[in-house]
């Protein structure tokens, strides 16, 4: 699947004024992650377990 074929979205917590946003495109086997400011750059592909660990870590840092 190419980057153009993926359905990318940003969190509802993201605004147009922030510069620290990511976009994600989940598929059954991989969660694709990219920088929302420069969508032409390469993206990361994480397995479900790695994505879960990333989200848990990010949430813990926000507290």
C-alpha cells in the first residue's frame, strides 16, 4: 500500500496552530505515522504492540 492510498488523520486534540502534530493511518497489521507538517517525508510503520507502547508512553508524559 502506498502513502497516497492510506487514510491519514490527525487527533481531534491537534490544532492548526501547533507544530508538534503527527498523522496516523491504521491498517490491520500496521499503524503508519508521519509528520503532519511535511507529509512528503518518509513515515514510520509500527506494529500494534509497538503502537500501544508508544501511545502509553506519550500519555504518561502528558500527565
